[in-house]
C-alpha cells in the first residue's frame, strides 16, 4: 500500500479502544475511524467497512465472535485485500470468526489492561498469525511501534495457556477474597489483617483489589468464555481437596504424602532455574514493598519529561547533603510519572523540608508529599 492505512476500531468507546485510538493517532500518525454501539456519536458501521483498510475488533469477549460474523456479513467481500485484527483475551473463536471473512487475519492479545504509558513497552503481546501475506510488513511495523515483547502462539495453545495464566490466577484470588469475607465477622476485614501482613499476603490482597477494582465483565468473561476453564477448575479443586484431606488426617503418613505431592513433586516440576529466578523476583518485590512504606520519604512529580530532569532533582538533594536510601517511579492514571524517594531515619526533618521547598521553588519538580522521620516533632 502506497499510502498510510486508515484504521477502523470496532469497540472504540471501550478502554482498549480509547488507548488504541491514541496509539494509532499519536504514535503512528494514522487516521482512525471508530464505531461503538455504546457511543451514538461514533462513526457508522458502513463508513468503517467502506473506508478502513484495517479493522481492529476491541469488543467485549462475549460479543466478539458475533460482532465479527456480523461485520463479515455486512462487508460481503469488500474486506478482501484488507487486514482484520482483534485484541480479545481468547483467540480460537475470534480468529476462526475472522477467517470466515476474506481479509488477512492476525489475532492479538496484550497481556495487560490498557497501560498508562503510550506503548506496551515491558509488556507481553500474544500474536496469532492466521492469514498474513501482503500486510506482513505493516504488521511488523505495528508490532515494532507497540514495543511489546511479542510471543507468537497458535490460538488453541493460547487459550489453553490463558486458562492457567489468567483464569486460574483470578479464580484463586477471588476464592481467597471469599474466604476473607467469611472470616470478617470473627477477625475483621482484610484491612484489619494487613498490620500482621507478610509480603505474600500483601501481594495477594493487591491482586484481589486489582481484580475487584476493574471492569467486572472482563473477569467474568475470562472465566465463562474460555472453553478450557472448567477442566482447569476441576484440577484446581482436586488439588485443594487433596490438601484438605491430608490436613484433616493429620498423621505422619499424611505429612509425608503432603511433602511428596505438594512440595517435592511441585519443586521438581518447576525446576531449579525457575525456582532460583522466582525466589529472586519475590525478594525484589519484598524489598520494593518495604521501600514504599519507608519513612521519611518524599513523592515528587517531574513536570518536564526530558533527559536530565531526574538528574537535576537528585542534584538538589546532593547540594543539601541528603542521602537517598531508595527511589522508585510509578505512573498515575493521568500518565504522570511520580518518583517516591526514601531517606535514612537519621535525616533532619527541617533539612528535608528545606529541600522540598527548594525543589518546588526551582521548578525542578512538584513535591506531592513529604513525610518526615518517625521521631520528628509534629
């Protein structure tokens, strides 16, 4: 194609539809049309079928196959020579539906909610090439622009893997949340248990709250729309049931069986390399969690996203003789990058306040919060 393609987003009012529109327009400089039944002001279906060179389906999981079939019927052959994509959390059924059209077909699954960053850098993107010829160079350019870690996978293997990677993880944490709810009358809410937290419990609560804070339809569909989930749930219940039975017996033979099945066999199955890497990752997360509650600390937003901005901020601390014990960055829902900086308990509260004032006055950054040492006077 000699000109830049026009992108048609089906489901443009959804969270991923909005992120994709921004990506295609701002990152790739493309013209984007969008249709969504939830947005009456969006472009009509016929305009996308007539003018869009690339159709990308970002509809809810439960509606994706019916939506693709409907659009294929409406297109009635006009899609020949064009490209159809989808970003659904399951791949077999949507890819099969797109293959019933005459378009070239690639199924995509970003392994993350719509990020706050402009690309998928640092995230995994599952790529299911189904029918790709003339559009291969453009798809390669798209994947490069997305900056994701692309993993090419067959649709069936993808869905079987998602029954474990997504559905099993979500099901386990939702079940944990239910147990915590059942115990609330006796022990208090989960928030009342957090003062006694381990890093593992804190991470589990973080997972529960993440799942329960986002779109419930997505988590429902991940359980109900993947045909490999019922088998996984049976196996998960089987493992838990076996553990319950061994604990209920409680004798030496039950303990030996527990060690053999749940510790030794699982350790061997994971392998030494993954055990070492996973242990190291967990320790790093533990250090991060400890840093994030460290006092004293300062949270700063750098308004200028440019090389050297962080260096200018750190120079301010250096000039005042203030040593840092940790520094971490995060991105807000609005896309701002915030830095949380920890200091040793020996830092002088007045000096820390002076540094914060200097950071604000010099325009180096905007101090969002300055937490003094725990022994500082109120």
